C-alpha cells in the first residue's frame, strides 16, 4: 500500500531547510507559500529519503477567495506519496511557478489548468490553451464564470 | 549541383483513421522524416469537469462511462472508489468480487482493441483487429447481461454494483475464461515472432525508463519501459491483495515492449478472474446510500489501474449534493506528454505506430 507521508513531519524538516516556507500542515497534506514551491518540490524530489520522482497529478480548485493548486507527489522507490498544496490569491492575474523543470508530467497538466482556470505558470515553455480555442471567453472552471449563455 | 531542400509542415488529422479519434499531429517533415511534432487536441472536449459540478454525485456516474469509452467499467470503478473514500461507504464482499471480475474483463476487452488497432497501424490491415473484435464481442455479451448496455455500462454504484449478476452470467463467463487463454496463445503464435511486426515495432518509438517516470507515464506505457509499477499491487484497492498475479514489464520501452506487456497482462487478468470466480461469496451487492448523497466536507483522491494507466478522481466536497471540484487524472492525456520525444527522428509511418502503441482514447484525453 502507498504510505501517505505526514505533512507535519515534513513541515518540521522544511522549517530548518527553508524557514517560513510552510503555511499549514496536516496529517495528509502540506500547504506552502508559492515563492517556495520550486525549492520545496526540488528538495522533495532530490532528497534520497523522499525521492519523489513521480508527479502523479496536478490540479487546481477555485475556492472563490483564492485558487489552490494541488500536487500529488509519489516516490516509486519508497512507495509513498504527499499532497502538496499552494495558494494564489490574485484573481486578476493569477500566476504560480511552473514545476516543468522538475517533472515534465507538468507539461500538459499545467497548460490545462491555465486553459480552464486562467492560472499562468511562470517558467513553462509553452503556456497556451490546450482543450479550448484561443479567444474562448474566460476560463470555465472558475466558479464565477458566466460564459455559455 | 546540390539539391536545395526545405522542411515542410504536414497536418496529420484530426479526421484520420490512424489517429484513433479526433487527434491532430502538426508534423514538420524533412522528406519523410519527422523533425518536429506538436500534438493538438480538444476536439472532443465536453467540459465534463464543469458539468459534473452541477450534478449530484450519482448523476455523474454515467459521465465516467464517457471518458474512456473502450473501458467504461474502469471509469465507473475509479469514480465510485473516490466517492466511497470521501463518504466512507462500505462495499459488500460479493460486490467487491463482481467488481474485480468486471474490471479485469474490461482490461482484456480494452487491450484487445489496443493490440488490434496497433497491428492495424502496423499495416496488418483489418485481419488481426477483426479477430480481436470477435473475442471482445463475447465480453460485451457478458456486460450486456449484467448492465443491459454494450458500450456505456453505468453499472457500478457507491457501495457496490447496481444489480446482482443474472443466473446465465456465470456459465457464460466460465466459457469465455476457458477459451480466452487458447485464443491469446493462438494470437501470440501468429504474431509474436512475425517478421513484419518485429521489423516495424522493435526498437521504434523508444521511451527510456527515466523519461517515462519523469513524464508521469502509467499503465502499459510505464511498464513497457521496464518500471514495475501497477496500482493493483502498489496501492492495492478493492480486494486485489487477495489474488496472485504478476506484473509483466518490458525492457527497452519500444513499441514492441508495450505490445508484449498488453498481451501478457491479458493472461494475468484471466488468472485473476479465475481466482475471483472461485472465491465469489453469496450475499448483498449494494450498500444503501442516499440518492442525494452529501459527503462530509473534505477531499479525496481515488485511483485504480485502468487498462490505459492510472485513472484517478480528485474530489472536493463542501457538504452539498454536488461535488465542489471533480478532477479527472486521465492516463491517456498524461501518456501523450512524451509523444514528441518518441516520434522525432522517425519516419511518418513509425510516428503512427508509436502513437498507436501508447493506446489513447480521445474521450479521456479531451474530457
């Protein structure tokens, strides 16, 4: 069985390595500041103890006050996984750092989030719409989207 | 005098029999050699993730049929598992066994189409795929017995399956399972050492192990590259931990390896179904669940090893009858990430079989 890494334990370790990067931690997830996303993700990927070499999925949720991006990281070697989250409060021009440089799995998935939520991923080499066409009004998975009719 | 040449752009698809749906490859060619390629899709985008936010949990089950429509049962199962995790719904023993039998039959049915269509792409026009469809037909007959449908089954429910299997199901299943290994062997004898298949598929469209992991590939694509990773073992769901089976893997990650992995997986599925049939208990098949189910506030990620790879549902509940967020982790989409790397440098005909060997379903790519 895949073991869910404890967000609390990792938060304690991160606090030493990158002070102030963790906003909140619970038993099954870890919420970090967007500025620290790349550092933390790279730390989790390269540290042998975690070795999160596999990015299972990325998704985003619109909580009206903010967007939350969710990264499910997995280690194929240790068979454990972690739910890493970060938030973006800007609704006009939301942006987050791209993890493309660490996992190419982010390629199509970040583009999809950009398409449907309008969150720009800085550092992604090909940030354009993926399932909808250029010029489509708005970003439909936002809760306040009024398109369609 | 040197001949002046220049590369040109060819639009391959979206309407083309080799694109397995409406998929477009924008290829830059140097003569017949692919020098660049960009996959373009979205032609079948129906906004299922958005639509699902306006429907109750139960109303969304039929939508999961329409993701990977060649493996609808897998979509049903993954979604039901995610909701059961979110709302903590128990599943009766008999239903678990039925689910495993159905899910493995679905894997065989999906792999039959994958392998048949792949050989079609290789140039073995229509003969192998018609043999495959002949066998798949028997599985569809079984599905018709349990659900009344032949393509979009809508069979699983939160807490079990919609109805118990009918009387005529088990004898028919026994017959199919008794015949299937012989059929796979026959097929394998015909093709495994076939000179043309080897020449076309061996060493073509290689996906190295490190890249396969980095792009988040899953299913036969990941295993074909030599990674022993199967959710049924790694993160065992339902009752898969009770059955004995092996995880076939490839070595180099070429088209031939992916083809072999699928053939071997069908044999393993037969093994699992036999064990599940022997252990099938009597009893209930469905836990009572309110029609307008309101799972407690929270989130859950449920996943299964679908025929095409890891199919997962990330659900967020705000204690209303509709999901607040309904995200689908579609294996077909993510497996396409490295298509460019696998196809560049090969000829058009090789790019086609590389694409075919990934085995995608556009309903799942575009959603």
